[in-house]
């Protein structure tokens, strides 16, 4: 039987009343009714919706409890990129002054111009989120991800009580709200106590707890986790006459029923920013949640647009962090870890100590040079800090508390010059601080990273072989080296079907991509091996010079030094890599599974008008992708480098060009845009007319 108008009106009234109570309790921290009264109203609404399913709506307070687990978190392309902001490294009040100076300079303001108005707010230590509301209704929530693409966590976010399912007031047709999901310290402690009581894994810190809770595949788990939220910005907006200031936007978001932190202010000039930074530092220990600094933003949206972005960071905002927290504890021992690139890192084993909201038992010592420089010895009392409030590190010993003569620590001697993970030889170059395992493709510690590099788009290009799949295959023991990818007894439809987030179609697509990657080029193959200091350009040079893999494998230092731009360091890395028997065996297996064209080698310099010229690409070009532009440049006989130096001939700059462009201008390197590049390449391709060769090589440069 259809619900009567009176019944519909009662359901609407209950929802409105419950939403008002939730806002008061979760957002304003000012409960308006006892818990028992809220429960009574909730149960009445729930009963009416069960009896009349046609009255159920997605924004009902009863719909926050989650649902069935999802097989995966789908990808979401952000309509407006979620960019990071620059961090001010000067943690004193000077950091605010530096930001103001940089902004005024970018705007071309002289010393007599009026002070700029800034908005200041807290920098929360949580997980960035994008909430999309359409006609006031929450329709999608996504994580930041890589800034362009995030993960769909809508079902999980709907369980967060502080986030309204429907906005109050006259909401615009489309409003994307940016903010931070976090966990209060008291909620974190209660959650960890409950986890420990149930024999479950406890979380390291509130941020990890929040991130792990939000990315659960089962929203009912998220619903049991005490998450909170603060809004601090916007994404895509349609049909809304926005306020003309950032502070005005925050006020408007609060009026829509979204939680906005009360600790914020506006300031004319940098002095108020510095005071806010100091005031929040004093307030920080007593806050119910973690912060690692404050954020300054130019308040005027017009000024923000005028300032724009650089290197995918806004010029109009900065994070002003706090000094790392430091404590003293005892150094009990020094262990060794092998990083994903083979770096051998000494790690201090500490007497547990609480610092920066986390109990620390281990801290990095970086390398042997740092151990020697700081004179850190096992048995010392040492100062430990959380660098950036994240990574624990040993600052140094407390010399006056050294009770007796303690032995110095020798990293290579401690591990007998062998990798503790795979037994491969460990080397440290004369001019290098870091010792490295030479195991490469064989070493388990380097395995995942080596596999991801091998499968990369610029390497053998295995579409769909991402970090999560690689991790699962490695954990299952199915994938140890790149050669295993082509072993049908290991990687097949049955094996892939057992992975999370892997359906039948996805498995078939991945197997097809693996099979397609069997046909490659020698240059791509060399680059895919992940030889240290051998990038894409060097791999092309090696392939061009030697022509075939056997010649490269047999090359000694003298032969390698004949390759353009291969110096002693690169030559040594190549020789060490090919000198490891483990790497040789993997390469042999790959040769049996893959195909590429080989020849005699072209041990001669590139020809053409641009031969010997070096280009650097920076920023986003209007029509060309970076790899397309690089291919065109190399086809003309020139090289593409990754960094700007005095040896650079041209810098090709597009939109949002950053530090490379600045360095080029400083060094006096010629800078051109895409149009000038194409003109130069066309001129070089034509060969120019006799007598005007110099003119053909002069593009239209920025700035005349």
C-alpha cells in the first residue's frame, strides 16, 4: 500500500530533525538532545522506511551504515586536479615573510603597494578527499590519488557522520568540496584499544588509521571507525556565484552544513601569519587532532588566478610546517635494510620512545657517511626526531652521556660485503655515500620496483600491470623476476583469477598485454633492465652503438666509454650489473621469451644539423606529448636530457614550466616554445639552403 501524504510528511520531518541533531553533535560538538532521544527518532524513521521502501532516499540518516563489500575501489578522474602545495622549509616566523615576499614579487608589487590579505588555516594530518554534491546531494567521494585520478570511496564516506549526505540551504547544481578525513586522538586511542583486545593489528598513528579506514573494501568496517572531516577548499563548481575570497568560501561551506575548522584567520601582510603560526604551535599539543603545520593562502580569488601555478603547485599557497619534535633514547643496535633500488640503509634499533604522537622503535641513519659524521655508536644515548613529523631519524649522540669507549660501526664489515636479502655483492663507489646491492633483478628487496620499472610504458610497456597486481603476485611467490612474466606455468588465467580486483576480462587483458610486450626494441629492453644510472636516452645510445645484446654484454670499460655521454660512473654501473650471475641468468631467460631486432651497431656520431645538440623538455606542450617531442628531436640527431646544465643547447618550455625554465634563464640557455621547436625541426629536416645554415638554427625564442 502506498504511503499516505501524512506518512511522507512524517518521514521528511524525521530526516530533517535527525540531520539537524547530527550536525549539532558531529560538526558543532554541541548536542541538542540526549542519545536516547536520537535513537528513538532514528528507529522510528528506520521502521517507516522498512515498511514503505518507496520512501527510502540516499540522503537518509539510516543509509550511513554501509553495504556489501566492494570487489575493488574504482578509479575517479578529477575534473579539477587535486594539486599539492609548496612546503616552506623555514619553520621560523621568517617562513611567513618569505612567502609574502615571493607572492608580491610574482605580482609585480613594489614596496609602497598596500599589504596583501591572506587566509591562514591549519594543515591537518589526514587523507585528502573530494566530495561531489549535485543539487545538494552527495553523489561521489574520491581520494586524491596522484592528483589527476583517485579512488572512489563514496560508500565509505557516506558512513562518516560529520559529512552531510545533503547540503543545507540553496546548494548549487554542482559543488565539489575538498577537505581532510582524519581521526581524533581520543578516537584513535579507543580504536587501538579495541583492536588490541580483539587480537587485531593496531595502527601506528591517527593518519594511517584514517587512511586505512577510508580505503576499506567493506564499508561496514569503515562505519565502525571513528572518522572526522574538515572542509578547506573547492573542486569543480557549476551554477554558483562564489564569494570573491577564500575566507568567504569557507564561511559559505559552513553555511551549507559542512564542518570547517574554527582555527583560521585573515591577515593583511605577513605579521599576522607569523602570529597565527606561533599561536597554533602553542595550541598544538592541546588540539584533539594532529596537525603538522599551518597553511597560508592569498585570500582574493582574483589574485589567485593572477598568480596561477608552477610545477603543479599554486603560487598563492604555502604550507608552513613546525620544527620536528625531538627526544632522547638509547641506541640498542644497528640493523640493515635493503631498499627497492638496492640501497643498503643502516637503521637504528632504539629503546622505544614516544615522539610526535608515535612510539618510535627504529630510525634511519641514512648511510655510513652519516654514521661517521655524527659519530653514532651502539650503546649511545641519542636524540631522535620525526623529520617532517613523519620519518624518524637519529639527530646525533649525547656525547656527555657516553659512559665508556664504544666501538665504531662499519656497515660493510657488519654484512660481510654481501646483501642480507640475496647474498649478492655490495659495493660503494668512491664518490658515493650509499652502499648498494648489485643483485638487481634477482634481489627480493628490489623485486617489486624492478618489475614495475620493467613493465613501465617507456620500458616494455605491459598495460595493466600495476603496483597492486605486482605486489600480490610477488607475495604469492608467482613472480620473482621479469622473466617469470613470460612463464605460462606461473602467470596464467588461473593464477590471475585468484588475485583481488582481478576479473576474467581483466586477467585476459593482462595476459594479452604481457604477450604483446614480447616484441620490443633493444633500447627498450636495456632501459627495462633497470641498470643504475642508465636512463632512456643512455639505453638508446647503447643500443645504437653496440647494435646487439651480446656486444653490450661483452663490453669492457674502454668499449663503453666510446658510447656518447657514457662516463666512468655509468660504465662501472653497467659492468657491475652484467657481472652479477643472477642478472645474467634473468637476461638469458628473457632472451628466450622476447624478440627485438639486432644488427652490427652504429658506432658513429649522429648525423644532421642538430647532431650533438642537447634539448631539455619542461612543462606541458600545447599539442605534443613529451615522448612525442623527444622522439622528433632524437630523429633529427639531437639528444634529450632530463636536467638543464651549461651543456644544454635548448630548453623547450610549455605551460607550468618550473625550475628547469628558471635555471635555463639563469644560465642563458636558449628557450623556445612548441611552435619554435617544430620550426627548428622542419628547418633541420630540410637541411637549410646553402649559406643560411646559421639562420636555420635560430628559433623564435621567448623574450625576443
